[in-house]
C-alpha cells in the first residue's frame, strides 16, 4: 500500500454538489497538508494540520473545509462545488523535514 | 514577483544530453526540495538540500545559499526522465513549502 493514499483518484461532479476528498497515511507523520495544482501554476496550500486538534487555513481556503478525523486521516470538502475548483488536488504529510505526497485526485466540476 | 522562480518553463532535449533546471528564490529558507511529477500526476521527492550538493544516480542537485539559487542536473538524459520537475522551498520555521511553477522536461529518443 502507498504511504499516502488519496481517494477518489478521479471525480466528475456537478456545480453545487458537495464532495469530499479523502487522504490517509501510514507514515506516522503529525503534519498533513492539502494542496491544489492548476495547469502551469505551482501547488497552492489550501489547509494544513499539525495535530488532530490543529487546523489552519492556507493561501486559498475559501470554498473549502477540512476535517482531521485521526492522526492518519485528513479530508477535504467542497461544500458547493464550482467549475473554477476544477484542478488536481494533492495531500501530503511531513515529519517537519521530508514530505510525502499522495498520487493526487483529479476533480472536474461541470 | 513569485517567491520561487524556475527556468526554463519547458525544455526539450535529445536522449543523452546533459540537462540543467534552475531555481531561484527570494525568501529565507531552511531547506530546498526538488520534486518530480510524472504524467500520471503523482509527485515524488528527489532531493532535500540545505547546503552544497547531492547526487543520486544520474541526478545531481546543488544549492548556493548566498545567491539563493539551486540547480538540478540530469546526466545522460533518457526518455523516462520526461516529467515536470518542481522546486519547493521550506520556510525558516520549517513548517511550510512554497512551490515554483515547475519545469516540463521532454527527452526525445
């Protein structure tokens, strides 16, 4: 199994729908991150969490929410999806030194 | 101006060529990461540098802290090296990464 697992890998959803992207890890890292990647742009930070009780907004948190259900699980929700949220989403974990990324979730909002 | 700038944005090379990708940054950092993203989308960490030079197989990464510049070199390039290479800097607090826009490399046989 991968160290950082994202589900689903691909998703097409309609405008206005609620959608959840899930991330689980076996690295034992406390730090978890959600990033968004748009074509030609660098990854942008949506939310991050350094502990189960610690949730912080990143650069582009508007329209998103997160839940840290356990040390190993960090979910990203789009409460009401809109087309400009179409992007590749990455979850990552860190021990404060190295980073491990998931394989990404390709989300299309139509 | 972006805090992390990569050049070139796109690079096409012939198999066997020596390749250099550059990364410049404008903020204080605790480390710099080079990442590889294959067409399937997944991101893999190649190197983490805080000084000097590291080598892994045909890949070499260098960093000059005073000049705020890093380079990733690929020797004897191969079509399987075709990917997007991403530079990311870790802030002084050690808790955040800021990413460059990536360099898309295509190596032709």
